[in-house]
């Protein structure tokens, strides 16, 4: 993802209204719990992607989902996506 660790964690804040979130450091790992469902998120090292004179932050993000029913998973993904949606103009 084109994001820093701090931006990623800040973007997750709205999910706290719906889920329990535990964050551990070194290496950065997040566990999001909803009843029987869990999402484990591991953040890789921060890097910089270069495109001509443009420098963009980059973080490898790995998500592992366990125990969600179909509808719960659909609701989680829509909420997760909203947290990371960026608008421009």
C-alpha cells in the first residue's frame, strides 16, 4: 500500500466503533476481532517508491481472515475499504 505505518494505524480508527482492535509493535501487528471473526494484519517495513521526481511511502500489508461468516466478511470489507478510500480533486 502507498502508506506509512502511522497513516495506516490512523486510518483504522473508524473501525474502533465496530470492532475490538489490538495493536502490537516490533513487528507491527494488528488483530481486529468481531465475535468469532478475526483479522490479523502484519505490516512490512516502510519503504519509498520512486517515480521520476515523485517519492511515495510504501508498506507491504498482509491480511489473514479467520472465522467470518459471509455477511460479516462483506460488512468488514466495506468498512475497511472506507477507511482507506482517498478522494482527490
